[in-house]
């Protein structure tokens, strides 16, 4: 399921939605939720979350040798753990 969300300023009685290229074509459910002016922090939090998400996605896709070794050591340590029966 594709989900598209965007914050818009409603200035008159119409909203035009431009979907990204390749977005699903067909029927969709449109829900409009108002955001009161005193919740502007919530909107900025959502924008900051989006920026943070994009920053995390920019991380290199390959692990370094140290990261691989650290993961292996942790995995070995966890496999030695024997909690017994509860």
C-alpha cells in the first residue's frame, strides 16, 4: 500500500494534490485533518523527523570491518548466554 502525506496551507476552498511520479493510480481514501495553530510544534517535529529519516538513509550501505567484527563478537556473546528455565 502506498501512502502519501503532506502538510499544506489551506488558503481558499480548493486543494490541488500533485502526487510523485510512479505513485499508485486508481481509487484512494482522502482524509483531511486540521491542525490548530497552537500545534505548530507538532508540525515542526514531523518535519524534523522527516529530515532525520532522510539523514539515516544517506548512511553508507556497507559495514566497515570494525562494525562487522563488533557484530560478530556481540553475536558470539549472546549465543553463550544461557538463562535456564523459567
